[in-house]
């Protein structure tokens, strides 16, 4: 499904991320318990409206463009293995690689993130965590490079698949 650039945005930015699905209830969990609670993973395309994101200190508005956040099919945790062992993550814009990294380089692994979150709020089966993105997003480039009408962005995570998203301008 295409993602439409909001009228007040010059374009959208890309962020390849891994989505982790919580499979069991977590409350004040340690990282190992949280890691074992992951049901599975998906490729996630965190398309971001940077103008809206920077309006306030809260990023919610910029992360909620219509149809943004494409997510791939669920691949079970036993099929994927431990993200700390390293899966390649990539983003391509119109075929050009703009992000290329590995999950072994995540600052915090999924177990640590879920553990930290579970100390503030209870996580329930079906909750989804997205991990964060590696270097290479468009707005920090010189000059900035944003997705515009007619672009296609692909995010790929090894063993999880590739998501292709066409970008359209607002009507």
C-alpha cells in the first residue's frame, strides 16, 4: 500500500527496524526472561515525517503518517534465533542502498529493551516493540535526502523478508 506524504512535509524519511512481538505477559522482567517471551519478529519500515516530528519534544506526530509503519509477516522466534547473533538489515531507495547494518550492533538488544519497558508498564501478548534504526537515515545527510512522490523504499531484514513501499504526494 502506498504511503502518502502529508501536505506540510517536503518528504518522508526511512528507518529499517526489527519488530518484536511479545508472546507472554511481562512485568518487571529481567532481560533473559524478556528475551524468552518474544513470540517472533517482523521487518518494520518506520517512515517518518520529520517536520511534524520536530514540532514538539514528543515524536508521536511524526511517526503516525497515514499508512506509515508497514510491517512484515510474523516469523517465529525459533525460526529467527537470537538477534544478538546478527541479522543483516538494509534499506534501499529506488534500488540504492542507504542503510546497511547488522542486529549484532544494536545498542540495546530486544531482551534489554523489553525488560526496561516492563519495569514501567506491563507488556501483554500481542504488544509490539520496534528496535531502532542504524545510521543512514535521510534527514541527516548533506544535503538531506527524503522520500518524494514516485520513490519506492525497501526495507529488508535477513530471515524476515523485504517490505516494498511506494511513496505518493498528498492530493
